[in-house]
């Protein structure tokens, strides 16, 4: 199973979710990967290599999601003659597969997806990251489960989105409990399917991130078996294709500047943020507010310490056979941000 993980990751099917755009000139599409979609240079200004269309992939939660909601990036780039196409994905692996086939230019994920994607040959580069938010992901168990500790997961079925950030959380928690990855049964399911399996009792535990994590606590009465505290960092990363980042430096700077601004507002207005996102995401306000209060804010540049943290994750996955080859994370960092 582990040897086939990277191929499954590359061929993973994306859930289709339709959301309306926030800006008057923005376009929101589904998360289906279109292998015939134009590359980021297809609509470039002739002779300049600069794109007049920015295709952003986003997930159901995160600073990029907040940015889409307030519409400020759409406004800022419209003034520069750039139109944004927003596409939602159920998770980081699916988002980066779209980047791999040239369907999006910029996106955000947690720590693990870029590792799997780089190993699969995705031409990505790191642009920046959010501070560690270890409490924003966890291993959940049903309210009446007899499981008392991570060690009790031996022989049990655990659901998670393959190649996602929580994949590393599970690996480290098992290691901490004295278990091997092979000691459990892994069920690879995207969030919506995993939630259904969790509630039906088809799986014994679910490893998941916010806001799905918070929603499971509030509506499904799920219990936290273990979260990321004292185990993983759980950073949110901003990524782009190398070609787009190199040819559209001004646009990338505008994106990062706007992310920094929305971060400042979001940190001080968790309830207002939850109320804004709730109708768009279909998740209740209390769950979103809970998620907003336990994450960290403040975009930061990629530095050597961060690269080293990512390298540890990559090395761990290689040793477990979860990626087919060793990678050097620093090769996915632009010289200016090293």
C-alpha cells in the first residue's frame, strides 16, 4: 500500500464543490483538475512573461480563504489589470495535484502536501508561511469510544486525507506511543467521506484539521484523543509554481501583503470572521469561531529553520516508504527567500 501512495496521490480524485466568487470580477470554479487548463503563462502579456490572470487554489479554511472572503486582493489586482480565478479543493494534496498539471498558479496547504508533491515532481516553490498552530489538528474518536490512548489504536482503522498535513501528525503520534505505522489500518478518505465514515462507526478514529475538526467537536461530539501540541508544528504554507513566482514577482508581493493585512484583522475578530465565512463554507459559526481562536496568525518568510523542519518531515516520509525518493526541500525555495 505504501509503495502505491505516491501514485494514488498523483491520481487522486478531487471532490467537486461550487462556491460563488466574492469579488465582482473574480471567478470561482470547482476543484476538479482540468489537465487541459491553460498554464500560468498562457495568458501572459506578450514578451513580458507576466500573467493577467491569477488562478488561486484554496481550501475550506485558512488565510487564503479569509482573503477570498474580504475581496481585497481582487480589488488590488483589478487595479493592475489582473483577474483572479478562485478554485476550492477538499485538501492540500488535491490542490497541489492541480498545480502539478498546470491548473492553478498559487495556493496554500499544510506541511505534508508539499513534501509529497515535490517528490512527485510538482514544480512548486514556497512563498511564505503562517506560525505554528499545533492545536488546529487532532486525532478524533467517537464520544462513546473505548479507546483511551494513541497506543489503543493498534489494529484499529484510522481515517485521514492521504498526503495531507495530518498524515505527519499520525506518524509522530504513533511513534510517540511506541507503535509503528504498520500497526494500524489506514483508510484514505477526503474530509467529507471521512466524516461520514466516522459518524457511522466505519472507522475507529479520524485524523483531521480545522474547521472540520471543530465542526466534528460541536456537532458530532467527537473527542480529542491527541492533538498536535508537543508533537508537530502544523504550519500553513503559501506556494506557487516556479514559473509563476519568477515571472510575476509584483503580483506575488501583492498577494503576500494582502495576506498579512487580513491576518491582522482575523486575529482580532474571530467571531466576525466566523460569521463572514459560515454561509460560504456551510459550517456553523460556533465551529468556525472555535477554529479561528486556536490557530496562529502572522505571515512569515521562509528561512533556514523552516526549511530544516520541512526536511525532517520529508526524511521521515522517505524512511517509511511514503514517498519514493529522497528530496531536498531547499530546492523548492526561491533564492531571494533562502
